[in-house]
C-alpha cells in the first residue's frame, strides 16, 4: 500500500483508458470537436508515462494542482459557451467526457480508479439518450464488457488470470445478470416521465415533410433514405398506388411557396366511407411536429389526436419520440362537407402571378365545360406536351409556375402538384395541395411496409360540387411508375441504396437487399418490444399474463420477489455440491471409508488406501479380513487396471456395510 | 484422529465433513458491500433517475443489467471464499525478534479457482473505517481449482517462549470489488521462540578449561573411524547410506581426531549478567557457538540439566529449555 502505482497496475490503467476511449468514440460525432479532441489528447498524455517512465509527469506539487484546476475551469467554461448550459443531455455528456479525461490525472488510489470506471459506465448510458437502435445496443454491450474486464483486472491482485479468461469471466457475469435484467425490465413499475422538466435540447428536429412547400423542398427529401415510419397491416399489404399518406394540407400560396395558411376553425365535418377497409398499425419516428400520417382517409383519430378542418390528422402533443398508433382507413370516400370560406380560400391566387397559366386556364373555363372536363384538360396538358418527371429539373427562372408549364416542362412531384393546383384555381375550381408520402417499400422478411423520406410526395385535391374533395395526382399521369411501383423504379438513379460498384451485379444486389431487409426487420421488432416498452406495453403484457389493473406497489413487490427468486436459483446453481465421483470404484470405496470412519479412524485425503487400512486394522475387531479384501480389490482396480474386479468390490463393500450396520 | 481442518462455511458442498468423513469445524463467512460498492449503488440510482426522466428504455435496460451484475457479483464474491478448507501446520522455531512464520494449508475442494484472497491481521476495524497503513501485514494468494497451497503468516516475535498468532482475517473482493467477503480463522499451533542470542562470542573460560581436562570424546570431523549403530539423535548427515542399501542396519559413520571436547554451560557461568533475559540470551549464543565449533555441550540450569551431546536435536532441546525457563 506504500506505493500507489503498485495497486494501480499498468495493465489496469491501460485497460481503463482503452475502455474509456471506447465509450467516448461514438460521441465524437455528437459533441463539439474540441471536446472529443481534448479528451483523446489528455488520454494520450496520460498514457505516455505508462509506456516510458522517462516521460513521467509530476503528479503532485503546487504547480500541478494549479494546472489541474485551470484545465477543469477551462473545460467548464468551454462547455458553457458551447451549449449555454451545464445540464441536459448534450452539455452533460460533454461535461462527463471532459471530467473523465481530467480525472485520469487525479488517479492515486483505489477510490479514484473506481470513480473513473463509474464515469465510464455513465458515459455508456448517455449513448442511450441519442440512439436506441440494435447497433447501438450491441456497441453498448461491448463497452460494458470492456469496463467489467477492467474492474476484474484491477481486483486480480496476483495477475493470475489471463486476459482471455478475464473476458470470459466478464461475459459469464453479464450472462448471469441477464435474467435479472429481464425480470426487472418487464416488471419494474414504469411511470410516464418526465419527473422534472426536460431540458430543451432533448428533442432535435428531424428532416421530414414540412408544413410549407416550395420548389425543391420535396426533391431534397429524396436524398434521405431515413425511415419516416413503418406500417404493419392486419391483412395483406395493399397495392402501392392506393397508399397516399395524408400529411399537411397547403392552401395558401404567394406565388413561390405554399403554406397551410390561416388555420381553419371547426371540426372536420362529415364524410362517407365507401371503399375497402384497411386496418394497420403505424410506428412513426420522431419528427418533433404534430401531424400523424394515415392512408387517405382515416376513419377515427387515435387517442390523443384529432382531425383538422382539412381532414389532416394532428396529434395534441408533438411527436418527440417514436410513436405507435393503430388506425383504420377506407380507400374510397366522399368528403363533401365544406364551408364557403374554405372554398374561397381554395380559389385564391396571388395578384399578378402566373399570368400565362391563368390565361391558359381561363381558356379552358368556357361555359358548358363540366369540372370533370376541365380536370381532364389539365391532366392532358401534361400528357400531350412531353412533360418529364425528374429529380434534377432545369432551374426555373422568372415565374416558377409559368416557367415550368411553358418552358422547361421538367419537374418533380411538387412542380406538378403546384402547377396543376394553380391551373385549377385559375379555371375556377377550388383546389389545394396535399403533401405527405406515397407508397412505400415492402420488407418481405417482416412482411411490413417501410416508408422512407424519399417517398415524400405532393398531390392535388380538387373540389367537385357533387363529389366533394377529390384527389387528383398529376404525377400519376406523367410517371405512373412512381405511383404504382415506387420511386426506386421511376427514378432509379435517385435512390442509392447499394454500395457503389454493386449496382450492376444482380446477385449481389439481391443479397444486399435481403440483408438490409432482415436488419430492418430486426430493428422494427426491437423498436416494438424494447425501445417502446413503457407503461402501456407493460400493462398489455401483464394483462396477457392474467394480471389486471396492477398498481405500482404490487408490481414493485412482485419485481423484488422475482429478482430474489432468480438470485436464489443462481445461488443454488453456483453453490451446488461437488458432484460425487463418477467412477463407480471410487464411489464404492468412498462409502467404505465413510463407514469405517465410524470406528474412529478417518482417512486423510492424502493417505494411501493401504496406509489407511493398516491404521484401521488395530481398531477393527474382527473385520480385518474384510477391510483388507476391500482395500486390496480397490487398489487392484484403481492402480492395477483390473476393472473386471468391480463386481467383486461391490459385493465386498455391500458385505462390509451389512456387517457394520449399527 | 480428527484433523484440525476448518472450512469456511459454504452451503451444500462440505456440510457433513469432507469426503472421507473427517469432521470439519465451520466458520462463518460474512459479506458486505465495500465503499466502491456503495458508490456503485449510487451510480445505479443516478442512471435510474435519468432513464425514468427521459423515458428511455435502453437506459432502463443498461441500469438493470448493471444492477443484475452487482447482485451476481455478490454471489461470486461469496463463493470465492466459502468452502475453502484451512489447516495449520506447526511453525518452525525462531529467535526472539525474528518473524515467526505460521504455515497455513489451503485446500480448495471446489472446481472453481479462487482468486485475490488475502490474510490479514484481525484488527477489529469496522468496515467504514479506513485501513491503517503500515502497521499490518497482508498476504495475498490464489488457489487453483482442486488445488492445494500453503501460505506463511508472519508474526513478529519479541519475547521468548511460546507465541501464537490468534485470530486472523481472511477476505476477498474478487471479481469486481463491489462486495467484500470475510471470515476469521484462529491459527492454532504455537510457535517456539528461542531467546535472542546476544552477548560475548567467547565461550566461558572455565568451561573451556574443563573441556581440555576431560578426555575428548573424540567426536571430531577429520578422520574416519569406523561405523557404529545408529541411535536416535545422531546426526542424519552421518548416516552411511550405502550400508543401508546393502541391507545392513542403519549405520552411522564416525570420525576421530581433533575433537573439540566437552563443555558444560551452566547458570553460574552467566552470573555476571544482571537480568535473567540477558543470561538466557548469552547461554543461547554459547549453545550456538558450541554447536558450530563441534563441541559436545551440556546445559546446566536451576532445576534442570542436559547431558553433553551434540547434534541438531540436542541443540533444539537446549534452546527450548532456555526458552521455557522459568526462574
């Protein structure tokens, strides 16, 4: 205990620093560069004396203490400046990273070592606040194993365990901890957090469909293959061309941008459902916005959400984490409840914009033209003039709609939707733009639908007096493949889902696709059962097991009992008695010895059978011959390899036991 | 004949004594969290609060995993110690002031190896108190599965006579250091401590003078002088092994010439010293020198007399008499 470095052996320190670096690595993307850089530099500086005593830094002394305080102060100030606070997920993580590195220089005794280890464990948990995917979990497991190995190394004072054995021991310990974890995870009473106010940084905005649309906003989303939501259908997955996921409805335009406009009051109004019924469950990723996506038209809003006047599904609370909801939709509907105010808004066009478009539309709106005919003319306009559906259209100059309709004739879904809507409005038909997603990608492995950001879409809705709001999708006219088969087929070069070089190899593409699908299916299940396990799922699970309406006190008690039972089972298994020797001759001889011990002469474990017999003879009173016979036969079997005498030994021992029965 | 084996209490395995029926006395094994262990619990609480507040499922999983790890560690730490069988051997004699070494036999009858256990002096310190540095000794050891080993526990001796170790503490924190399991063990056998040899290195004049008068018994080391039958007490180094191999009796070689003679070390010869301990120390030193120089020496104390002889066992008898001398 005199020299502190003896207790903190070199191996332990190196292991500790390695585990610490491992736990910080994934954070390098998330914290400011100076934080991670300083951490690694500090660790490197600390590592030098371990390898070469010449580079040893002084660890005591006034100057050193001042330097340490200065560094700590600098770290605190730096973090405060980067985040504006010292608490919360991001600032807290950065603070932990810096403090752990600085603590390495204050590591004199056992307590300091443990504190750094615990900081390592806390760093591991900070990963959970950023990502709860399967990949993160696997990495976390690995880091936990590493930290446990470090603790084992520290406690192995004689260094008698090889490194591989330490890993095995750590793995064994964690495996044994698994049942306890499972029981606690399922039964620990969950409260709906937060216990105190959450710092503001927890929920960061995510890319996705927004409540305003301008040229290029939807096509920008095609660059992201991030999952927007996943859908599990009760029956077969419907055809892709039926899957219009209704999102924000945009009624107001200023000539360049479409926005939702002033929010309309009142409920959604009446609607008639006509088509097929589809029941499904949506797992929506966090968007930090309010809308929920459903196939047109959803029948009833799930709990905590409501329909807006435009029949858009909005949640009362922001979707700040993964949300799961069950919903039912009908593919055909008659949505004809509208007020004149709505229709007026759907006719408004900005002053002085889109002159040529307005002129063209006016030419269509001759008296006697039915609205259906006007719509047909609008759609035919796209068909007849070789319009192109592309992700990279020529840049629009001047008036965007005019330029698109008359000059460039190239565009993506937002161009077509906007252009068509303007045409309809100019022709006197109330129309509006609906954004959202269209179609999706079927994952055959899990038999569910994945809708990604690149499925984002925009289409139109036109008001017909006898039929109400009717969906018209101009994209379906120009690029039917987009609607029927998906973006991957309509514009293949946009969707880079394969590593470079493999696109042309069909077999590789197939394998890659299958791997991706399997991985996504695992992730989906993981999401359902692990990440989203909360009070509601716990209740559902307990109900399925037959426990209804359990309050948290009973649940807590149940958990404690279960954990104790698991521990007891573990203890029994760990402490189970040494198995009796398998060799039958040994077992017989053991019985003999135990019986003979009752005469007062017990065999030492180091004594040979012969010596024991010699010792026992004087006290045996008439059993000499039997004792010698048993001993002799046993020695022949054991040391003379005369296994055929086993039956004789059995007889002799049985005889001896019978003779000495008291 | 019961052994003095002691087993540190473990359930199931060695409940009724060892396999051959020997009785084993049992000692309780205690277990409590260490300071890092309580810190660990605190860390878990922080994790739990964080996970609850952010409603983070993965956070819960990690927290529960580490809780389970701690609980499992408790079982392992207990098992690391429990079931170990300890036996004491007889420590070899030492001189006062030296460190006596008490051999303790370790018998690991389980099929797992035990690591990072340590013996230490039982100081009666409470677990929340810090360890006093320096004053104590620690012996760390490992025992393999199904293995035996022995350690030597040190005890600093100050006085002559019998000394015993008393109680020692055996403890371990392996594997994670979150819990400490410990037990107490009474080291049974006593150690013989001879008086510290001190004083003049010259043998007493009177004794020497007498020695030259008496016929030398010719126990020298120079010339070979035939064989004689072995009598217990003769130096083992002198045994003629070849004659034994030839299936004759055990014979001892004899040497003649240059014998140093016989002398008697008496209580009177140390009269000039004032304390009993000083006298005993001087006599002790003379015994050692006499043995070394080949004398045949005897010891004469009040109420006791040892006839002149030489050899290892005789030396030890003399030293023992000196050690146990009561005025």
